[in-house]
C-alpha cells in the first residue's frame, strides 16, 4: 500500500487524552501550532498514554524503535479532553470537553477526526458538534465500546449519525468478544494484540486490545485513501472503504458485530480508477435516518452466534453528562518489542480477504 500512499497531505485530528509529540515515533508528526488556543491546554501533555498510542497507530514513523503507524505520511493535530483518569481538578477545569474539541477540529484543516473514546449516554452538546463537523465535510471515526461481554451498552459518539462506529477484530477477522454490537457498528478493524503505550511514563509498550486501537487503524486507512484521492469527499472515502470491506453477507444487511465488514484500504489503493460514487451521497444514510436501535435478539454476554440477528427494537438510554472513558481494555500488560508495527497485525486483514460475519 505504501507504494501508492502513505497518507501524505492528510491531517488527522486526534481527540483524546493528549498526544506526546516527543516520542521518537511522533517527532515532526504532531502539528501543535494548529490547535486553537481556546482548546489547546495540555494538547501535548498526555496524562494516560492513550492518545499518544492512537497518534502513533495512525501516523507513527517507527523512528527509534517506536511504533510505525499505518499512515506514516499523515500528520496529527492533537486535542486533549477530560476522561475519568484525569483526576486533578485544576487540570480538568482547564481541559476542553469533547464538544469543544470536535467543533475546533471541524474548523481546522484536518480531514479526519479520530475519537477513540466512548460514553454510555448521549450528550446534546456533543451531538450538535458532530453535526457541525459533518457540515464541514469531516470524516469521523469512533470506537463502539468494549463492554460486549458484560452489558453491551450503546456507545457514544460512535452511535451518533455521521460517525463511523468501529468494532475490533483479531488477525483472523474474528470480532473481539469485548467489542460492542448493534446497528451502529459500521466497520471492523484490527483491535487485538496491538502494541500500546503502557502508561503516561512512555517507558515501554504493552500488548493492548480495544475498539480504540481499531478506530485509529480505521482513521489511518481513510488517510491512505484520501491522500491517494485528494479530490474525493468524506462520503466518497467512506463509500470506498465500505464497498471494499471483507464480508460474506449482503452489503445491504450489515452485521451487528462487524458492520459492513473488515476494512481493507489496499483494495481501494490497488485500483487507481476506483469509482467511489457520488460526492454528496451519504453511504450511511440508512443508519443515520433510522437512528440507533437496541439489539435485543443477540446475547451481549455470548457474542458467538453464527448468524447475528438484525432484528432490533427499543432505543438508546440517555445518560447525558455521564463521563467519557477511553475505549480500550488493556488487560494484557505484557511488554512487547517496540519494533512491532501495526502492519504485523494488519497483514491478516488488509492483505487477505477475510469474510466473516460470525464471531
């Protein structure tokens, strides 16, 4: 893929716990000066290591044995927001909320907004910011959440209209048991056994898993495609990823676990004459019109059904004002070599047709 595109010329807004621009892999990759002063506090002061990991998965260069991302030619615009693990009250008061950061990113030159976080309830202010970003032509990705084995909560911002909800799959195209399911799942991406910064000290990488990592890789995939086709709209970039996603079910009947399938940017890049469809046609129009429905027919605690049902009913439970949390479940705290790159994970999904609807 890198012979065709590395993501050059594409800026990705990473709304997260901040991005440490001093890691070896991110030197020269983070555009701190492009963050508006109103939301710039702590943009490069990552208080958990989460945001830095997402930035590296997207655009890390691999320098100094660091993590090499899927779109090393892209650039990162960092936005720090408040999560539960930011305990300092003074820091919380100075740090922007998600709605403020999304609006700021919408007004920037970033084409893609990566939101590797989630909350179990919707927030009118955040939803309004999402709609504003969509009106500005941004392509937004968010993790669907990691409580699939326990509660299978509906995760926001992934469940908002115009946001691409990303599920996590392993190297074989099998969805992670923790990955949330429902009609707001749009695409799946690698999200298991992914090198992740262990914590905010940035001393070593650990083996992580979560829809956060999957979201970052999906954003990087979009960056590769948009770089190769700079005149395309967000709708066309997304349509191309949906059209080429790996699946063995009908495109018009997306899976509640893997959405339209496993993301495969290579399938777009290898065809220089790829037709992405009309510039103004929303590829998620059906979902955006229907809104989120609760999946009552599939067991959230045992996502192993060979044919996840699409019969849904009910609605989202509002919990406006509930705290966001980062969407990863890094229970595997085993140190891994820093040289491990995302391509080691992506090879099994991006380069090979993995057609799985089952979990």
